[in-house]
């Protein structure tokens, strides 16, 4: 028998996914923004997405699992791949000051807060930021902030302080909790 499970719909955007099975990588093309990104299943550093073949039937999107033959229905409110965590990450562009040293005193993310679950993983959802001062080649230890329990919309604010000085900063924001991950904007306080 064939079972149908739910997977995340990559934020419900019109996308095109290409998987390279021998290379173990999957890429997404967002037709709205014209941007490419990489997608994978599980929390490893690299790997492919479990989706193998996809089809739209009526208004529903389905795909087959590359490993076990299951059929999955995409659902835009599912924040796991058939129960497995999804790591969502956003990497900033390089922040520079014409080759001169400068400091980053504060990073503020305008995120949807208060999206925690009632129980289990995601009841206190957390987002982390990692800093690179070498052009994005390596990143420091993650610094974690809470997005707030369910209904906690006004607090907490997602702000980190004191990132030091460098000529080039790159930031990586990551979350694995099975809740909504929306970054509406970001700001930095720089010191020249």
C-alpha cells in the first residue's frame, strides 16, 4: 500500500527543484525572485532532499520519496519533512566599509514571534546567528535567541549585541524548530 504524508512546501512559493542523485544535492529555483537556493532533508551539512518525482493533481502537489516509495503531499503549514526537522538558514551578503575596519554593535531581526507550539520541540522556538569575519569561509559559535512561546508576540525582540570589529562580516541565521520561520527585515548598528 502507498501512504501519503505531508512535507513542507518551501514557503508556498512557485519553485522548481532539481536533484542531482549521484552528487547528493538538490537545488531550488524561486520563479518569483529569480534566486537559487539549496534544499536538503535532515540536519546534515550536505545532502539531497528526499523528494524524487513531483506531480500536481487538481490543486494538490505530491512527490515520491527517493528512499522508500512513500507519496507525500506538500502542505504549506507543515514545518517538518514527514516528522523530520528542517533546518532553515539565511545567509547575508557581505557587509563591508571600503576595506576599512568597522564594528557591528547590534543586529536586529524583524521576525514573526510568538509562534511556539503548545508542547514538545518548538514550544520555545529559538533562532541562532553565526558570524564570519573571513568572507563566509568559517563561522563562529552560534548565539541563540528565543522567538517566544505561543502567543508571546510583543516580547522577546530578536536582537544580538557586540560582534566585534572586522573588514568583512557575513551572518548566518538558522532555525530547526518546527514553527513558522519568517524574517521580514533586518537592521544593524555599525561603528566606523
